[in-house]
C-alpha cells in the first residue's frame, strides 16, 4: 500500500523491496503446511492448488487494476490491492491449525498422516541451516529454481510492456487480454499436481513421478520461443499461455520436492533456500532483460526463457539422484 505514497523511482523501488520481503515467506510456509497435511500422492496437487492462488491473482489483477487506474488513478490501485492482504491474513489466523490441533480432523485421518510421516522418516531431523548446503539435493533445487523461475517472473513483469511495445496494445487492451496466460497458469498448477499424483498412484516412485512431469513441462516451455516470432497477436498470446501452463505444472512439483526429499524439521528451510535461488535468478534475468531489450529486441530473451528450463530440469534430475 505504501507504493501509493511514492514520489520517485527510488521510493517506488524501496516499496518493491518491502513487498518482496513480505511476500517471500508465503511459499516456504505453504510448502511446510502441505507437508504437514498431505501424504506424498496428494502433496503436489495441494501445492499446485495453493500456488494457483498467486496465478488467480494475476488473472484478476490486469482488468481490475486497469479499471481502478483509469477511473481513479494509479495510487488508489496500489491502496486497494494492497489492502486485500489483510483479508487473507485474517482468514489464515482464523482457519489454519496443524493437524494435531485441528478440531475437525478425524482419528482415522490423523493416523493416515502419521503413517505417511513415519514412512518418510529420514535422519538429520535437527540439521542446522548451514548444513543443508552439504546435500546435492539442496543445490539441485536451488539451481533448478534459479534457472526456471525467471521464466515466470519474465512473463509477470514484462508481458504488459511487451504487448505495448511490440504488439501495439493500449492499456485497455492489456487489461482485456493480459490475464489469459495467467488463467492458463492456474490450470497448469492443478494439472501438474494431478499428473504426478496419478503417476504415484500407478506405482511410480514419488521423486521420479515429480521429475517426469517436470521434464515434460520444461520441454513444453519451448513454446515461448516462437511466441515472439509469430505475426498475429492472438497466436503470440496463445503460445505464451502454453508456456505459463507448463511453468506452473513444473512449479507444482518442484515446490513439493523439499517435503519429498528432506525431513519435516527442515522442509521450510530448504524451500526458503530454493526460493532465494529463484529470487536471485529472477533479479539477474530482469536486469539482463532490460539491457537486451533496450539494445536489441525481445527475441534473445524469449529464446533464453525457452531454453533455461531444460537446463534447470537437468540440474534437478542430477540433484535428486541417489537420495
């Protein structure tokens, strides 16, 4: 909400920093909550479901923020959308409980969760934070997200500017069409979680099921490369939507891997470390994007965004071997 009070680019950047600082805790906390509440065969779908919340917000934001900005100005747009966070906070504090303390959980459900937890018991439950860097699995997740997550942030941050600069969209047109790739991302979150859960139910080992879906999703993200080359704007948006669908299917599974690979006591820490890698990758790629677009065009950036997930998938497969 403080964005509305910014009077310079520096002040706006400071507000962006604070926004990222607060937002970052959502995903480690969410992954830990899913690890507490769901067995492996249901875990990726649950992660995809909660991760779909962020993409649902991205679906709602373009038409909503465009309408507010056109009617009242850009400052009220920040105030109104920022205030929504307090509604979420109230709901979370009211509703969330660990399974052992939830009044509506049945004895059978609690026994099922405990059995799944016992089956996954691994040593080093009390490992120190810095000890996590000794494990190849940690580096696989950190580096994998460092290369793949910038694809998502590229489309989140740069899609409106791309549509305006390269496709001639007005602000009103961006509001009408920029939500479509994020609706596809919503569906990808659910599809990615469902696919790995289905593979697990059919007997595929948990980690192999996750990486199989991730490799297929990384290959599908190549759709972003022709998106910058096609002539029609509709075809470009459709190809970008295929890419965001595939990225979200990827995300539902890589966000689940910390709970699959590590003991409960360090799940949130590993998830936070991988999120740090994602943030660093997104920051660097955003800086590169600005420089490349100013000097050349969007073509090299779309090409990089299509190829980076393939490298990320290879790193993750390397990291989770021999768990």
